[in-house]
């Protein structure tokens, strides 16, 4: 665009006239050498050349001037009497008139051509600027990135400061993005922008409305109404403004409006999806709460009332013991459920803080097995721990809970006498821990779903649980920067494997004690 | 019921817990007094002169840790903390401030009774004996000999010192800090990894199955105890 303006500047400067003069002068000198061989008619034709040239190069006016100069030179230097004008020379007014005509016609033709070239260049620039913008905003889907891309693209092709104003929650216009400075946006300018926002019409500089404003404001309009304002403060030009830039800006504004609208709609779609998801979770939580809390409560209340009301000692000692065991199991189950809910809440609220210290996984697995107590004692457990397993920096309590949940899960989803295998080994810069059982497999499509909240497998075994255990495991493992996945064993059963990164390594060197025995 | 056994003071704001503790402990022969606030607890500790205090960390008026601190200003009475899982850090602070042991709610009665017995035994100096027996393990302090089923187990000096510290506090939890301080010295009290390495080594020598230890029990995040 800048070079265009330079070309326009050329046509109004005096350079074409000087060059035309020079051409006429040179032509005169040239003809003076060869005039002896030429007739006057031919000489006059020679003077047509500079006229044509300047017409083609600079248009009508320089051509006409060249024609006049050519006629004068021809008359003065070649038409006898030489070096003077006489009345007889009036005959040559005919050639003068033809010169004028040729200059005029050629000039206007070339003017038109030039305008067309200019116009199509302009069009191409606009189209490519619009294309660049549309390509850039299609590539991003965050509102901020879209606005950034609009501001920088418009500023890049318009040579000015671009601001984008969008309504905030209270429906008041707010500056959301600016390319370069934006301190011109004072109260008055903001009032103009607000007017544009209300009316949906452009206003400000170079328009009929508020022409005195410093910047130009265009509405970002869509079918749903005005989404915001595109404001531009043109860098001060010395040359008159380009009339084409307003339509181009309007095209930019249209494109920007579409992009902003699209981003907004995409955001709303995401929100509604999240809403549906949280709705689903709430339902699952309610079901889980009502089932998993009520079932043990029912058994506890039933057993306790049976014992309290047993005035006549109907129950045998064995029966009493049975009832007491029922109460204990029910209470333990509720305790586990509450712990799981609390763990999940800690994970989800972001309150989980890792309390990292050096942990010995062999030690922790012993603790976990102890904690599981009776349910695991009757099970054959195969623990395979690689020799010289390094200590690891982790939150020992969370890792313990992780083992408890995984072992509990492995126990629940397998027959009462089948084997459980735990394998711990080092794999490069991480430890890999696998817990496998010999229970029924999981459909391949469900393998990743087992870590979802409240997802529970249908199992032939009567399994009680919260559907939170593995989701918590996933949360704990990821908090440590590890991965967790489930796979079916070739020989039946399911293996759940997780990794823990060995971030720091303990040298293994421990000084002997300081104090003597 | 006339109880002449050890006197236990219970400080807990939950009436349900106090009720069941009162019933269960007096049935086991202890003389029980229970109060609901820290202030009352501190007063009762002076008036009732208990042999042991069971203290809940979540009191309505005074911070549980503050109760431990104030008690420790003038008394060596054993304190057993009642805590919940979510108070891990507070529990460790209470132990480092001088509390003797802890149980996590919900707890079984057997667990609490074992803690109470261990704490009382420790005060009575029952451990100041030349030879202690822990199931198949025998620790002979005089000859610095440890045997399992009659077979001597060779321990390094540091290993022995660790076992000795655990043994003279048998049944009681020893925090990482207190063990490190006792064996390596005060400037090493945060080097938990030393303990991990040494306890691992000791277990490989003492335990039948180091993955499922029966003597040296880990209290995750807190410390170890010897049973």
C-alpha cells in the first residue's frame, strides 16, 4: 500500500514534466542532426514519440503538456522562418491539434489501465490480508488467541493501532485486546464506541457519525447482534486517506465477528458438556451414597437391634458372634467408603499436597497387606521385588493407600483362593509396579474406563465397592508424575500397572551412627 | 464397680466416644475420668493425677498440641493421641512434642488397649530388664546378643543400636526424628532415608518374610515400633 501511494505521489509531482521537457529537448537535438534528410511532415511525426511516451507513463496532463512543448519546438526550430513564430505557422495548428488528441487519448487510456492495475493490486492485498486473518483465526480456539490474532492481523495490514472492545459480564464494553498502545481510548472515545455498540453502525473518524473522534470504530456484527467493537487509530498520514480501507476494515470486522462468535459458541458447547458430565457424576454419587452407605447401615442397625432386644438370650454364642462380625464388617465398609470419598474430594479440590520423603516400596507393601488384614491373609500372594530396589521420593501414605486400593480391587475381582501377584522393578528412570489377579478379564474397550469415577464392572462375583478406588489410584499416581493402566493377562485375570518416576536418587550411602553404644 | 487399677484421663469432646471408652476401659479394670475440653483436661490432669492420658487432637477450646505442650511442662504422664487420618501432620507434631503414642480413629479396642499397656509398662520401667523376649526374638542387652529361635543374628553396631532403641520402647511408636536423633545424632534428624536403608537391612536379618514383617512395624509417615 505504501508503494501505491508513492506512485500516486509521482503523478502529482513535477518529475514527469521535467522528463517530458528533457525528451522534447533531446528529440529536438536529434532531429537537428538528421533534419536534412527528413521532410517537415516526418519531423512533426518524431515529436509524437515523447507525447506517446509520457502519455503511457504518466497519463493525460503530462502528455498534453509534452504535446504543447513539442509543437512549440517544432515551430521554432524547424518551420521556416526558423527561430520565430509567424502567422503562416498557424497551418501547423493542425499538427498541434493532432498532438493534443493523441496525447489525450493515449493518456486517458493509460490512466484507465493504471487505475485498473492499482485496483486489482489493492484487491489482491485486501483479499490476502483477509485470507491471512481467516487462516490465523481458524487455527486457534481460545478467545484470547482469536482476539490476539485479529488485532495483530488488522494492525499489520492497516498501519494503525487496533483495539478490540467486548462487553464484560455486566454488559459494559471493556478493552480486551490492543495492538500497540491504546491510551487514546479516553472517555470520549469510549462513548463513541458505546454508541457504535448500541446502534450497530460504524462511527468515528472518516465516517458521518462523530467524525471528530480520533479513531474509527466498527461494530462486530453477527445475526445474534453486536458482539463487540473493532477500533482503529490510523497512524498519522501525510497523504490523503485511502478510500478503500474502510470497506476492507468492514470485511475484517465481519470476519472477526464470525470468529469471535464461533469461539463463544464453542465455549458454551464445552460448558454444557461439562454440565452434563457433572450431572452424570452427581447422579452416580447419589446412587453410590444411597447404596453404599445404606447397605452397611442396614446390616449394622439390624444386627445391633437384634442383640439389644435379645432379653431372653435366644441367640447362641455363635449367633451373637456372627451378628457382631456383621456389625464390624458393615462399619469397616462404611469407613472405607468415607475414606474414599474424602480422598476423592481432596484430589478434586486440589487440596492434595504431596508430602514427599524417601520411601521403601517393599516396606510400604508390607504395611498395606497388614492393613488389609483378614481379607488378604487367606490369599496366596506372590511378591516379586527386584533386588537392590532404590528408595523413591514419594508420599508414603498415598502410596500405601494406592497399594491398599489396588490389592483390595484385585482381591474383590477374583475367586477366594486364587493367587495375587505383585511385581516391583526398575525400568530406567522409573519404578514399575504391577498388581495382577486371576479373576475374569475386562472387555478391551473398558480397560481405560476402570479408572473413571463411579465406573464399576459387572462381575459374577458379588462385589461391593464405591467405584472410586481406581479413580483415586489414578489421581495419586498422576500427582506423583506417573502413569497407570490396566491390561488383561494372557493367562486370564487383570494386571494393573503404575509407574513412579525416580526423580532424585539416593546414593545409598549411610554414615554409621555418631554416638557409641 | 470398684477399680483400683491405673487411672486414665480421657479428653475428648465427642460424648459417644467418651461413653464407649469409659465403659470399655473401666471394664478392663482401669479407673477412668473423662472430660470434654482441653481446659478441663489440664485441670483434671492436676487434680485426678492420672497414670495415662488419652487425648483427642480436635478439641473445641485448645489446640491438642497445646495441651500436650502444657502437660509436658510439668508432667511425664504418658499421652496417647486419638487422631483421624486427615490430621497426619498434627499427629506427628504432637508425638515430637512429647506425646507417647497414637491410635487413628476409627480404632479397635484391642489396638487401644495394646497402646495403653505398652505406655504404662514403659513408665513402670518394666523394660529395664537385661533380656527381652518378642515372640521368636530374644534381645540380651547385657551381652548385646540377638537370637531368633536360638540362633544368633549378627548385627552391625548401628543396626544393634536401632533395635535396642526400639526394644527399650517396645510396643511404642518411635518417630523418625526421635530414632535418628538417638542413633545418628540431632543433626541427622531429617534423614529418613537412613532409617529406610537400615530398617530394610535389619528386617532381612530378623524377619522371616521381610515383605510382611512381624516385629519391626512401620507406621507410615510417622515412624516404627517393635512388637
